[in-house]
């Protein structure tokens, strides 16, 4: 999967949930590249910010919506609350 293809997929997902991608393009690019590498290496898009590999940590992870609601962003900062 290419970077821009994944960005569009994640943007659409975020929009459907009422949040958005982080406006920090460098951070988003770094995280998306890490997701692509994890998918190549492990077969799934594991969150690069979580210390273990399980289905709960496949991006978007199990906790992202709760974190966005509570902190305004998910743990890694890929998704942020839409103001």
C-alpha cells in the first residue's frame, strides 16, 4: 500500500467517526509509514506506538475513540478531535 492511499483511507475513516488526522503532516507521514512497514513485516497494521502486537493494537486500535474523547487525540497522535 502506498502512503497517499493509506492517508486517504485514514482520512475517510476519521471523517466517518467525527474526528480528523493530525494537522502535523510530518508526524502523520511518519506514523503512516510505520503502519505500512508493520503491515509488510507482521501482516497487519499494528500501531507503532503500542508495545505489543495483538488484534487490539491494529490501527485504528481498540482505544483510539476513548483517547480522542478524553485527551483530544489518540495515543500516537494520528487522529485528533475535530474542533
